[in-house]
C-alpha cells in the first residue's frame, strides 16, 4: 500500500485567519473527477491535496484534570452559565441572521429598482440603444463589484459556501470558512451579483452567512478585528461547541431566506450536518423561529407599517375550493420528478466539467476571473435585452384579458391576492400590455418565479416558456461556479417551474380544469431535488414557502423520483464540489470496496509515542521533527517488557504544558505535583502556541528536565485492534467525530494510528487500479506523476 502522511499539519491553530486555496493550484492534469464512481483523475494528487486539510476533534478528552474539575462547585456554576449562554447565542444567531437577510433583500431591491428605472426612463424617451447600454453597464458594474469583493476578501467569499460548510461540519477544518473577512465579502458580493442579470440566487450563500454568524458569535473572537471576549466564552470555543453553533447558523440562514423555520432545521439535519443531537434540534428550531420572525417583522414594519404578522410564506399559493387534482395526474407528477432528476444530473455533469476547466485555466490570476464575469454578463445582457425587444411587436398582450383566464373552481374567494400578477410592460406600447419574454428574462428572478406560480392559466405561452427554459438552463450551467457569490435554489426553481408549467399547459389542451401552476410548483421541487438530492427538508421548505399542504403528496412523489434518477447519474452538486475542492469528506457509510478490508490494511504503522514521564529534550526534539497532532502515551514496565498503551495526548496539550513550565529538574522530580487549573488549561488550548515562543531552558539544559504527562493524558481515547474490520473502524470514527484512532496489537501495545485520510485510502487505491487497468497510468508511475505535479 502506498504510504502517505497521516497526522495533518503542524500548525494546529483554530484561528481560521487564513485559507490555503487548493482549488486554485496550477495543474496540467485532469485530477478531479465529477464523481468518484466514474473518476478518471489521478487519486494520489487528489489525496495529497486532501492531506493538507486539518481535522477537527469533536470528542472531549478524558484526563485527570477534567475529572477533578467535574467534582468542583465551580463546574456547576460554569455549566449553568454555559446553558444560559447557549440559549442566548442561539437566539442571537437567529436574530442577526434574520436581520442580515432583511438587509440583503432590501439592498437588492434598491439596486434592482435603480436598474429598472434607468432603463424604463430611457425607453420612454425612445432611446432604445441608450437603454441597452445603460442596462448592460449597470449589470456589468454590479457583477464586477461582486467579483472584486471576492478577490479582496478571499475565494471562500465566492460561490454558495454550502460545500465548505458541509465539509467543516463533517470534521474538516478549512481555514477561513468562518471568518469576518469572508463574511463581509460574501454579503456584499451576493447583493451586487444577484442584482445583475446573472443566473444566481441569494439563498445558498445565506447558509454560509448564517454559519459564519453562528461560529463567530459563539467563539467571541476575531483576529481580523483584534477582538477576544472574556474567559466565559472559552468553553464555547471547542470544536464540538463550534460545530453545533455553525449547524444552527446554517439552519437559520435557510429559515431567513425562505421563511421556513422547520425546513431550515431539516435542511441542516439532512444536508449540512454530519452530527446531530436532540438538544441541538430544539435549540436550532428556536434559532430558526427567531430568524423567520425577524425577517417577517422588519418587512411588515418597513412596508405596511403595521405590527400584524401575516403569512410567513414568501410565495403564497391559492387554496382549492373543490378537487385538488385527479388521481391519474400522479403519473404526470412522477414524470416531472424523472425530468427533474435527468436535468439535475445533466446540470451536475456539465457544471463540474466546466468548473474543472475554470480551475485549471481561469483561477491562476484574479483578473482572468473578472474577465470571465465581464464576458458572461455581456452575453447575458444581450440575450435578456434583445429577445424581449425583438418580440415586442408580436408578443405584447393585454393584462386585463388575464382576469378571465383562470381555472374554474380552483380557488376560494376568487383566489384573492393569488391572482394578482406583477407583470412588467417594458417594450410594449402601453402599461396595459405585457411581453412574455420581458417577464421571464428581464425582471428579477424571484418576481418571475411568482408569475410562473400564478393560478392564471395563459399568462405565458408554451413557445415562450420553451425558449426561456433552453436559454436559462444554459445560463445557470455557465454561471454557477464563477468568482461571485451566488446560489442555485432560485435558478433551479425557475427551471423546474418553467418545464412544469409547459407540461401543465400541454395537458390543458386535452383535459379540462388543468391548473398549470400546480405543475410549476411540483416541477420546481423536482428540479431542486434533482441537483441537490435533498428530500424531506426540500418538501417541507416548498410547503412552508407556498403556505400550502394540499399538494404535499405530488411534491413528495416528484422529489423522491428526482433523487433516485439523479443518484443513478451523478453525485449531488455539493458532493461533487467537495471533491473538486479537495475536502476530505467522510460519508455516512464506508465504501463497498472496503467491506473485506481490515484495520491493518490502512493504518499508519510509523507512530511516534511518548512515555508517561519523558525527558524534556526528547519532547522538544519530537515536536521539532514531526508534524503529528497527537501522540500515544505508553508505559515501559521494565527490561524485557515492551511499552503498553496508557492514553493519548495532543500536540496542543504538550505545548500548553511547556508554556506553563510544567516540567521539573530530574533531581527534584515529583510525579504527582500541582495540576494546571482546568479553565486556564482550556483557555490556552484554544490559542495558538508556537514552540519557539514558550521560553524553554537552554539546549544544553534540556536533558536535565523531566515532564509528566500522566494527569493530562486522555485515558479514554478510543482504540481498536489491528485485526478489527475496516468497516467498524470507519463507523466508530464517524459516529464519535474522532480525529485520531489508535490501533493496538494483542498485547495492548501501539501498532498504528488511523486518521481521516487513512479512511479515504481504499477509494484512492481502487482508482489507481482502475487507471492501470485502463492503461492511463503505467506501473510504478504514480509517484512520478505526484512529483511532477508538486515540483512543476
């Protein structure tokens, strides 16, 4: 088996102030697959990039000072403070996330209104050419502003951020993913990007923004702002606590974006989080409730100037007065799900291939990303402006005529406000007329989506819907993955609603009382499932979004079929992006190829250990010559008997002991001397300590000192045996959220060590065998390709 580095990087900081952008490493090799199941990339190169990620440790060490602390009265007080502090921070995360969502929405409305009014004023004056250049100039300015913010604030400010959040919550520490600089760049970039004519949505980035709010507030520190709040926050800065707050923030982001508090909790549970608990469920639900209420309250207060709280759904859907749908229509709803799965799989395949090309050709220099934005927004401006303009003489129709174009017996009280269309009259001679293409291409995407969900039957022609579907799907494929921040929820809902309405209209030609808006709703849900593979959370989000439970069965049917069809073609877009970005993600189930493997097949046998009582010179030499982040602690019982395993101690804990001068001269050494205070220990464990800054004795004096690790050793560190199965070790590692798993032999002696990257080894070994079988790599040439890649 190919040996590789196990115990990640020497810099064990949790400050998150920097990010090594592995996505932008230069390469002339096609090294990242769209899906592991059909990968043709070279796994050793990919694995080397995966090794560069650090892992989190979600398990609390069980040492003597921890046990002693649990017996003190101070622990009970601190525990009460911790519980109260958690509830306060969860509510604060919801409030701030909701406030940010409101601010983003209002800012987008202002920018879009400025763009719309500038174009309308010029068109009213008959200056069509000037109107186009104004439209193109404003869109270009907005898009480039969003791209420049990403260049300034770092690459993690771009995209949706969901793959990074999923990886972070899986246990991969990506430096910079929870960072004030990334936060500022993400917020400003999504405001400008969504206001342009690019096919992007704000809902995906809200997941990352909410996660940054949760992680930032709970840690109470920021290196960028040179801020570190008092010691009471130290207990909330552990990997486990940070994980829970980031999960809650992700849920609050979805709740604020869609007005769906329950859907937000389920999205975090199903899609982003790898670890969950009962108490996290109701604390997260409380945070999502606060986030949804905050958005709703501020919208009502700033628009209607009233304290009455109305429907939370941003897209309300009329209630049926009689029949909902025919039983035979379930066949058509199933067809919508199949189409959603096919289009979702096609999107993932095309977009990942395009993003791989972007990484290898356009991410070498920042200006190339801006040039791509300029070219793309120019093309989009031409398409979205000229198509409505070219059809204005033949496609303008009366708005008043739509009042009689409704499905009979569909709505209670003539559908009330649900028939109110927000149609634009751009390029038409009168305000009483509207153009299909204008209301699909030029108006804001959320407004176009509401029109597609309208209960009015003939608001769009079949021809215009098909043209929009073809053009817009290509736009989404090309746009997703550019430098700017942006998500895919709204664009994919638009695609799904469009093809759903097309099918609804076609059926309306042959059957009476066919409501195309129902097919638009089911199609949008199917398309979202087709690319993301979400199921339960997606159904609940759509139901909350539309404030209607009547169509839950068709939505569930379409969503499940879309997921099954999509899974048969590719991985979800998030898993594919995590692989593209070299995020060492551990799935819930071990790979099938490892079912017959044992722990000894993947473990690293070159493990450095320390004795319970060790010479200071040997400890310093160990820290200087290795990059390991944990060391097994052993005890030698005398001549002829090998050392047995006693526990595990982290690199950070050793550095804290050195920083606190927790060593003695040999002639004065006493094993059971004073403990370091537990709270002091936690405080320093959460800080970055460099070996050169701890103030050690002179080099010649080091052999005269001993350091005792016994009281600071994790005596309950999880272990497995060398003849155990790989599957059990994999499940233990994932369920417990481990960073290291010690392997022992039959005599309770250290035989090896397993980390996250060892558990990914079988898949990459299988890729090597497949590549050799396909004669894409010559025997013995794996290391040569790896050397060529990193030394070029």
